[in-house]
């Protein structure tokens, strides 16, 4: 019997709802066709946004959406994407397939999409091929309510009221596609660019008065285990500032993708054996090591944890589906992806003292998507179902918990614990528990000891199918969450047998 202890009296960090965030890029069919079809499409839409997709995203309570990239962000010039659509500039999307980008989805459309989804806005600016003036004017365009050249331009384009930009990223992957910079060079550029990202919602007549709801600025962080980048950027940000700088970076990003067979070969999304199953899950678990090591560096500069770790690109990255455009990164999604999502989100919850946002890549039709579309058809992937179960952790308080595990797997190098979990008290006072069983074949009996509260009423749901199971446009509900009636009340807690290859969510009222 596996012992699982949850101490509801030991409350830890708040699980920011932004941990359940998403990423969208002008890449393949993520924006065009996936979320945006234009007002004249036969596909039912509101102001050009697909109704079916928006509804599915609202259901999982998408808290924040990052846009326009990715690598695309450092080639994007925002003025090309405003004004009458017929006169918007066309450009080549050099990063993603060399296709023509007609800029019909720009700032106004992104803000409309976020309004419909009901989520916060996270815009990623262009450092690599842009200028300080361009970035600074974008903020003025979007957020200034008074009279100024950019605010007037926005009004001329039909938007009277300023929008709210919740988060702004200063460049993307500036160690690579965003300019191949060194950490020190980027750190200095960050200092300069962010100086001119004014808070237009602030009371300028009182310079010392803080606006608690100001736009949060995010610096470009490391790729995977590039600790030198984290250290080099932070050293530069904190140098020669005598405390003035602190607070001018609210976040530092981290990117990590799981490629089962490595960056070159990647591996199929749907055809894999048990070895590849465990290898993928072991690689997904590695994000915990990355978080801990990058956090240890951040602690040296920022012991009060004022700068959030923003994992704004994470997820699986396989070889594209056979017959699809290699530059569009379209991949299927199976129970293996559901496990990757469940494991990763449990880890983010457990590290929510430092991890303040995470954005799975990418929301629709690209990499580990929650939604896939084909013309007018749409399906919810197994990953969508995990986000739907885990949404109850949003803005909850993490509580202390511990589950006994054993090591399983096929290869010495890729052994994994059989179970992962996290537990929280949600804003309504309910205890939310999520558990993943990483074994492809074996179920385990679990006995939960819950201290600090009585178990009266509870409910449970489960996502559980064979490891290759997936949803297709012919069978869109092959994998879906079901009620889990195997949970019973015992003295001090709950007891259940967790099936192989499953993700479980329990609510205790
Ligand atoms: O998500 C696909 C790409 O992966 C992004 O454009 C880039 O930031 C990362 O390398």
C-alpha cells in the first residue's frame, strides 16, 4: 500500500493561476486557421475568432496568453499589424516555413482574442531586430489613455479605450533566434529597453507613487541548463544600480522542451514503445532539476523571490505528423502527453514559491497543443483534459504533501518515480489533489492520510487509457475524463487503486 500524506495545516506558496498559461505564435496553424479565421469565414466566429476554440479555452480557464512569439517576436514589427487589413504589409515568416504573413492578426485582434477567452495579456516585444523607440511606442499605443501620438493612432484605428497589458517580454531567446547575444550584452540591452517601457497607467504627477497593478516586465532567460546565461543576465541587471534596479524585472524566463530522441531526431508523437514512454517522462521530470538549479542562482541575487521564474515555453516537441509542413510543427497528442502535462504541472505547483507563470507551447495546432483543428473540425487533446482537471489549483494555496514512490522504467538512464502528486486548498476552501501514475502497465493501491481536516464529501475524476490513446477528428472523444468511482473514505483519509497510465483529480470539500 502506497502511503500518501497531505498536511493541510502546512500551507505553502500561492499557486499563481498564470502557471496554467499558454503560448501562441505566428507559426503554422496556431493563429491562422486555429484561433483566427477572419470575419468572412464559414467557420462560426465572433469578430474573426473561432467560437468552438474560444469556448474550449474558456472551459479550461486559460489565465494568460503569450503572443506573438517565440522566434517570430524578434522579427515582428507591430506597426505592420494595425490599420485597415487590406493595406497591412505582407512579410516572410522566415522562422516558420517561409510562408507569407499578411499581418491580418495584429495587436487589435490579439486583444480581442484575449477579451473573448477572458485571459490576461502577455506580449513579447522585439529586441533582436527592433528598436527601443518601436517597443516604447507599442506600449504607448496599447496602454495610454491620454493624448499622445500613439494613443491617437490607436483611436484612429477604432480603439478608444487603452488596453491592459499584464506582462511584457523584452525579447525572446536572445541567446539564439532573438539575436545570438551573450548574457552580458542582453542584460545591458534589457536595462536600456525596459527603461522606456513606461507605465502609462501610473499617476505621472506623483513619481514616487507605485501602481500596484502595473505592467510586469519579463527578461529573457535561459535555454534548458544554460546556467551561465541566468547568472550573466542577473549579474548585469544587478550591477551598478544601488538598489534602483530591483523591481524593474518582474520575471526571468526559462524554456525547456522534451524531445524523446534528442533535438535532431525528436521521435514520433504516436508511434513509440515503452522505452520511449519512460524516456519521455524522465525528460519531462528533468524540468524539476532545471527549476531548482536556476532558482538557486536567482536566490543569490534575489533572495526575497521578487523576480518570478517564468517558464514561458514548455512541452513535448516531436517529429511533425507525416505529410504535414515541416515548418508548421503540427503534432498529435496521446496519453503520453497527458502524463507529461500532469507531471509538469505538479512540479510547477510544488515550486510555486519561485515559478510564477508557465506557458505550454503552443495553444492550438503547434507542438503540445490543447486543441487541434482541421478546417471546421476541432478536438480537445488529452493535454486539454489534464488542464481541465488541474484548473482547480489556479490561485489555490499549495499544502505540504508527500507520496511514497518506487523507481520504475526500462533503461538505467531513464528511470522515473511511479507516482507524482500535488495538493492545494482552493479559494473556496476545498482540497484539490492531483496524482499521476507513470507506469505504463501497473496500478498501485494508495492510502491517503489527510491531516488538518475531516473528509466528508469528495469527488474524483480520471483520465486513463492505453499509452498510445489519442483523439482524432473521427473519434474526438476517445480519450476523455471520466468519473473515478474507485475512491473510498477510510479512517483519516481516502483509499484508491490508481490505474496504470493515468491522471487523477480528487476534490475534498
Ligand atoms: O515554440 C517554437 C519555438 O521554440 C519558439 O518560436 C522559440 O522561442 C523556441 O525555440
